[in-house]
């Protein structure tokens, strides 16, 4: 009798650990389902908007500094004013972009902006020469999920051209996760 109880407890523990390990996949699946259903309220349950905004602001500011060649040491006297204006502009744009609709578009397409419907085209859209070009972008993405730590997961989508979009998830309970950061191609990453 004790052996059955021990085996049952062990099986329950293994099941709990396996489901906890697989929970980021479930969260990503739920986020994708909310995107397909255009359900911003359901999608928002899985997003830490303040952390996502800070992640994007840090990358955008670092990218802006790198592109303008601003290092902080030995710069022109007005460079500080330019940096402050750039920070204010970047902050305003990202605060407006990271809304439920903007975050859903970012997750769905890997680019900033609100979701838009493709324009209607008369006649058949697929010909033998352009069949590859008219496929949805989703088909050309490769997905990967990897744990960085017990409470951190990177979910990445790699495009056919090699660009990689990384969604950072943070554990929020034993089985729950929230989108807390993103690394986009074209924006500088943290050093």
C-alpha cells in the first residue's frame, strides 16, 4: 500500500513539474489564440505593459545613441539637449505604440504598428511565379522556446532572412507567464 502511495505521489509530482515546464508554450498558444480572435482583453492578461515599454525604450535609446555616435564623453555642448529631446520623443512613441492593439500587432507580425487588413485585390492573387511571395509571413518563421532561468524564458521567431525576434517571458506564478520584454532586429540590444 505504501509503495502505491509513493508511486502515485511521484507520478503526481512528475506531472506537475512537466506541466510547469510546458506552461510557457501554453501561454504563447493562448496569446496566439487571442490575436486570432482579436481579443485584446484576453491578450492583455499575458502582457506586463510597463516592463515591455521599458524594454523597448532601453533598446531604442541605445540604438539612437549608437546611430548618432553619442557616447557621453567629449561630446558637443548641445548633444545633451539633443539626447534629452530624443529620449522624450522615443518615450512618447513607445508609450503610444505599446497598447493592446500595438502589442498584438508586434507579436503577430514582429513589427510595430496597429494591425491592418490587407488591401483587397481583384482576381487570383497566386500565380506560378509568385506563389512563394504571397504565402503568409507566419509560414516562413521558425519558432524556438528556451529557458534562461526558472522564471525567464526567451521565445524567438526567426524569419527566413535570418532576422530574429525574441519575446521575453517572465514567470508569474507556477504556471503563468507574462510578456515582459522584446528584442527586435534593427534595435540595439543591451550590452
